[in-house]
C-alpha cells in the first residue's frame, strides 16, 4: 500500500491542479510497491501514469476562457534536431544549463535566463526552438495564438494577456508567443495603431514583471519591430538566419537519415539550396524520401534531391514575383 504521506500528497496535488506533481507522486507509489515485491501492481501504476500523461498533455485544460487561444503539447524534440550555427546552439544550451541548475544560481541571488526573443525569417527554426526547449526540459509547450486573441478580443486583448500571464505563473512550462508582433501590426481588424501600441506595451510589461519559473519565448518574423525598448526586456535575443552551406549539408544529412546514400555527393545540391530556409530544405528532403519510397528505392539519389530542391526554389521565386 502507498504510504499515508503519498496519499495525502496525491490528494493535495490533484486539488491544487498540479498534474506534474501528481504524476511524480504516483510514480513514487509505483516505486514503493516495486520495493515491496509487488511488481505487477507497480507496472500497472506506471502504465496508468504514462497513459494519463500523454492524454493530459494534449488537453491540459487551461481556464475555459483561454480555450482555443492557447495550444498545449508535450514536445519530444531534442537539441540535435535543430541545425544552427554553433554560436546559436551555444546560447540555447546556456538557457538549458541555467534552467537545470537554477537552484545553484538562486543560492547566489541570481535567476536563470528564461525570457527569450527569437527573430528571423520564416522557416529558420524559431518555433522548433521553443519545442526543443520544452522537449529537453520535459516541460509542456503552450503556444499562445496571438493573432486569434487580437482578432477575437480586440479591445480586451490586454485583459486576455493578463489571464495568460496568470497561467504562466501557476503552471510551469514553455510559453511561446508566436508571431507576437500580430499585436503590433496592421493585421488587427480595426487597424487602430494607437490601441495596438498600448497592447504591445502591456505585453512587454507583463513580460518584464513576470517572475515565474516558466520560460517565455516570443518569436517574430518581422525584425522591424525590434526597437531597443524590446531588447532589454529579454534575457536573450537570438537572430535566426537562412542556413550557411555547412548547415545546409548537416540539415540534409539529418533529414535524409537512413535514406541517405553512403557516398551521396551534396555539393551541387547545396548550391541549389542556398537562399532557401531550413523549413524548405527539410521539406525538399521529405519530398525526395517520399518519391524514393514510392519508387521502391531504399535511398535518395542526388538527382532526385536536386530536383526537389529546385522545385522549392521555383515555388519561392514565383511567390516573390507574385
Ligand atoms: N534550424 C532548423 N533546423 C532543423 N530543422 C528546421 C530548422 N528550421 C526549420 N526546420 C524545419 O522546418 C519546420 C518549420 O520550422 P519552424 O520552426 O516552424 O520555423 P519558424 O518558426 O522560424 O518559422 C520545423 O518543424 C523543422 O522541421
Ligand atoms: Mg514559427
């Protein structure tokens, strides 16, 4: 049987709505049972927890008012999936390191870095970075749908943001304010620039005041909005770029995985891929893999890969013209 302390702790975490704590205690109960020689009970408890966890993470109810405005997931992405310059990876690793050892920092009155601004062109890994942070730290990822909030609530946007920051405080996780400049842009239906400025300012104030344990990640495709007032609110500002040839190579190799020929020469493929984003290159690799599978081939040929990259390039050019 579980100890009295464990039962109390289960009840407490259930009613204070701390699923993570609940799962931790449930696993302690399983470990306790295993020690007593009740292996099959321990196994059953672990299976229950695993099941509940994967379900819970998809439907962690925020508050009913925030439903549909925040997406919840439990990412599995790891740092290895992210192809970026060494400098960028180093800075992301530092966020992870500080988070993992935050207690050590706290002893000296220091806080771990946890407010990040990611800026750069679409498809260079900003959203992926938020997923990697969550995946590496075992935290849920909450994606705040900024443009939905703005179009749906307009004048009440700041009030909605306040509710969200209450959740940030209560529930530890990675909070991604994706394309947050939706609140600063012309996309707002009423196009009231003054109102949007105010919303942006209150957003920045919420970020500045936040003292939670959560990671706050704001991402933007639109670097124009980055004035100095913005920079100083964040512990880190990361600028994303289109991939360099060495990164293109790594990205293709990663992405092709077991479909990569041992002696695949990538030189000319890389030339075609220059000026495409990571996302477009990844997509071309996936397309090439699919073609190969359908043609009953075990690996992707250089010719096929080049063809798929060329297709992406033409699509890109067409959209530039259009
Ligand atoms: N730096 C990267 N390294 C590896 N894959 C990437 C990278 N950037 C983008 N991708 C691929 O493209 C997809 C979309 O990228 P995303 O992170 O949504 O870009 P962004 O948020 O910057 O627009 C990712 O899920 C991933 O498959
Ligand atoms: Mg994105």
